[in-house]
C-alpha cells in the first residue's frame, strides 16, 4: 500500500551527509569500511527512537556500527513505541523502533512526512525477546502460572497472593496473605500490546479486552517505560508486572514460568525464537513490510508464548536523501549475524533465523540511496 505525504518535513532530528570513500560500488556493505579506502564509507549523524524494550540491543548495534564507521554518530531515544512511531511518521526520526508494526489502517491514513510521496515504509522484525512476567514477593523466587491466573491478577479478579488459583499451581510454595499489586505501563507501549495480546488470545474468558498499547483498565499501578515498571516491581512487595526479559535478568527479579500445554516454560531466547518462526506474516503487506502475526496459543514443547517482536521502521525512499545511506548501512548491520549476536550478548534477545534474515535483507535493499 502506498503512502501519501502532504507536508514538507519541518525539523528533522538528524541531518546526515554521505561521504563516498570510493564509488557507488561501496553501497550495500552493511556499514563495513571499504577495503579500498583508508577511511569510513559513511559520515554523518542521525537520531532515532522508540521502543524502550530494545534499548540495550539498539545500543549494542550502535556501538558495533560506529566502531566500523568512525565518522558516523547515531543516537536512540527510548521514549516508547508509540512515541517512536509518532516521531517517525512526523518525519522527526529517519528510523524508529517499535514493539508492533503499524497496522494497515494507520498506513492507509498516513502521511509519513519523511518518506517520498508514493513510496512505502519497511518494517523489519530484527529484535525478538521474551516478555518476562516479573514479581516481588518476599521469600518467593519463582512461580508457575497459567494464562488465566496471570490474566486474573492483572484484571483485578485475583487479588491476593494466597489465592487458591495460584496455590494450586505451586504446591509446596508458602504463599503470603498479601495483596496483589499489578504494575503496568503508563505510556503507549508495544510491550503492553504484546502482553495484552497474549492475555486476550490465551485467556479470553479471564481477559476480555482487545490488545492495545495503552493499558485498557484503571487498575493497579502505572509506571513510565520499561525502567519504570521494573523499578516499581522491584521496589514493592506483592507487586507483579511485565517487562522485556533482558531487564528482568539485569535486575535479578523473580519471574514466572508460563504454562504451555502440560508443562511450565521459563522464558529464554530459544523459546521466544521458536514461536516466531512458527508464526505467519500478516497478509496484505508490501514487500518490505514484514509484520508477523504471532500465535500465542501454541502448545508445542518448549515454546514461550509471551514474546515481543520489535521492529526497525524506515522509509523506502527519503525526502532527505542524505540520511538514506546511513540508515541503510545501520539496518544492514542490525540484521547481520554479527549484529544479531551483539544484541543477544548484550540483551539476551534471540538472533533471527537465516530464513528470516534473507527476507529482512531483501527489504533493506529496497531503501533508495543516492
């Protein structure tokens, strides 16, 4: 579907200049310095922003890319998926990170002010991570929970940690007479949309609210961003929340093993990657728009269903053509085996499969450079 542009770009957050180290044949190197030049292929500065969930991974990508391209500076504002999509659509960011793709109606409505009129956006599923259900209860390090019980705790129908529904799944665990305090994101968040999508798909009787990036009910405690949720859960007693698993591990928080079929599965990169590869792409998308429709109800062994796929979003053709080579080179690094391994080491994310990488690389090749 084509994207209209009805306004000229106002203030672009980053202005980039392409420095050709050799000739046009140097394009498409994934940001690696030319072997035929003493200097970097690219030089300039761009700023992006969006999903806080992939902040650690993005910082690893930026560090790796800038090491190979010493004349480039990239910054990333982890202001949340909604803010990132808004800023990208307004032309303020030449790329954005988001824990969900733009939906078809949003794309149809447009405009995308940083993209040349009549061209499409690309959406790349380059960051795959489990969403951990995190909690803080003194003396309890881990729990087994099914989807209906998790949904009840966040919906406010299960209000005490010694509730029979929790006890039945955790024989031998001493559960306190303590109020359940659910913590959710206060901002428009792709992590929230993925988490509520899991609740809606896996526990429709207990969670009747459509998936949404904005928390749908006035219950519990609200906190800004991933860091806010992690801090609120860690600082309380009786709190439960959800956050990118990399932050849960970083803070040493207690986590939930989720029931899948007849087993309880703890989060892991491998379990997250398994459900992504088993899920289809959304229908009706353009060649470079690789939105994935996740199946949260799978009962396959070893699958962890509470997973987010975070996207890098860019234009096929930019109004400010100078930003295109840096964005393209950066995204090539993000999708490369080296880039995926860097993010995995830093954030505990799951590297994308070779088959998915082929599709992502083909999408990146659609970016028009001078």
